[in-house]
C-alpha cells in the first residue's frame, strides 16, 4: 500500500520568522473596502491638491519671482510636521480607549484640524500665513491618514490586502485629477482650498461612521511616555530587516514621484513658456494623463498581486516604468511629449501603489503597534516632500550650468532614485 504524500501548502505572503502581524482576521467586513476608498480619496484630495498644484499657484500669486524659494520653505517645513505627527498619532491610536473606538477619534479629529487649516491657506495673504496653515494641515490630515491606514491590517486578511492597497492606490490618482480640475475651474483661492477641505471632512466622517472600530483593551500597549514618544520614530533594522528595507524602498519610490513632480509647474513655465493664466489648464491636462495611467495600473496591479501571491516583482516593474517616464520627461521637446511622459510615470507609480500597502502590512514588526509601525513607514512618504524641496535649489543650480538645464537634471535625479528603489525591494526576504 502506497502512502499518500502530504499536500504542500501555498507559500505565505510573509515569513512568520520576520513578523508578528496578526493572522486572526479571517474575513473583510462588508462595506469596508468601498468606505476605505472614500476615506483615502478624501485625505489625498486634501493633501495632494495643495502639494502638487494649489500651493504652487498660491505662492506664485503672493511671492511672484520668489515663488520657487517660498515653495521650498513651505513644502519642506510642512513635510516635517507630517513626518512627526503620522507615527505619533498612529501610536496613540493603538492605545486609544475611547468609547468611539481607537481609530475613529483620530480620523474625524485630524480631518477637522486639516479642514480649518486649508481654509486658512485660502484666506492667506502672506507667505508666513501659508506656512503656518500648511503645517497645521499636514499635522491634521496625517493624523487621520495614520488611523485610516492602520485599519487595513485591523480589518483585512493578509491574502486580500492587495485589493485594499489597490483601492487606496486608485484614490491617489483620482484625488490628483479631481484636485487639478478644481484648481483649474474654481475662481478663487478660498474655493480652491475650501472645496478639498470640505470633501476631506465629509469623506473621513463617512469612513469613520461605517468603520467597525473597537477601542484598545486595558492590557494592550504600554503607557505613553516620553520614551514611547521618541520610540514612535525608530525601529530596530537588525531585528526587523524586512521592515527596514521596505522603509528605504518606499522613500525612494515616493521621492521619484511626489518629490520630483512638485516642480512640474515651474518646469512648464520656465522651459516651455506656459503663461500664468494657462498654467492651471496645462497642469490639468498633464495630470489627466498621469491619473489615467495610475487608475489602470492600481486596479490591475492589486488584483494580479493577490492572484499570483507576489509583491516584489510588481514593485520592480513599477520602478522601471517610472524610470522610463522620468527620462522622457527630462528630455521632452514639446508639451505633447510631457503629457505622454506623465502617462508612463502614472502607470509606474500606480503599479507601485497597488502593492505597496499590501507589502508593508506583511512585514510589520509588532501586532500591538500596527498604526505606529505604519506611521514610521509613512515617514518615508512624507520625508521626500521635505528632502526634495531642500535639495532642489542646489540641484537646479547645478543643472543650469549643464547643457541639459536645471529641471532636466532634476527629473534625471528622480529616475536614478526610482531605479535604485526598484532593485532594493529584493532585499526584503519575507515576502515573495
């Protein structure tokens, strides 16, 4: 009699030796994924619209020829606030024992603070006013974002997180498209910042009210001390190397997109002679092409990632597509080529967003600190928005002395960074 060989189980998406992410979530609650899409779209509309379009135009009207320098100041300082608040709010939400749940108060409270701050930017008449209001907006919306992101491992089984990541990924390009349209069509600064603020507040409220949240138990986490506060920003890369490499990979990929694209408006003005009254419309068209690529790639990439039980190959492919798009953008001879380059870059970044969160939640070091650890990862999202404006003047000045020009050099830097990120993802060993 021949013994039946044991059946081999499919390889997990993460290695139990490198992470302690909970396996207790068996089924995604009904309605969670659509409401997650609403919440993510709302937050990204309120943050990306100013970061990629609104602040550039606002500061151009206030500072004139000094707009690029003013943008560097506002963007870099604001990103520092995002860098600090995201992990701290995440850690605090892990320990929140409110009767309204542990995530819900941070989602609604953060959106409310951001709402007031964006209204302040719309009414601002000086650069310092914009600076203060943008710092508050970054703080509020990143507190909400930390709590929203933490609900994914709370609510979704590991094998289905590619879908959740893809839904969040779709929210990003849609927010860029709607935000660009709003900036182009709305006639005043107050409306350009006020409308995204209202959408963010309403969208976060809808998500929070539909969320099946729970409050932290008395034995969850530790008391929040100064040691806990400073510990919100660090992790041990020797004990959790996959988490460390994931952080580096995310920083490089976000630098290649958000950090670089921050200066697209000034590239169009200086290198293509786009007049100020036409700039919003040209930016809208460019963002339509970018969004088209991101939506397609985000929807398809998340599903394929779950289907084939793989994350890393999709990140590598995404990075290489971004490299191609940034190279075309650097040497674009016409606006038509700029639009095509934006489409390619959008395809690449959308592919990355489709699997980014799914990969991240598979390598979290500690189940009890999910939001804190995701907040540490979100530092990698925010930091490029601070680093890029800080180094941009030097890079642009260096590139201006070269035959290719300052902005072409800037986009080439983005291509190099994205290429490095697409390779380094294979340093993550606990995920296929």
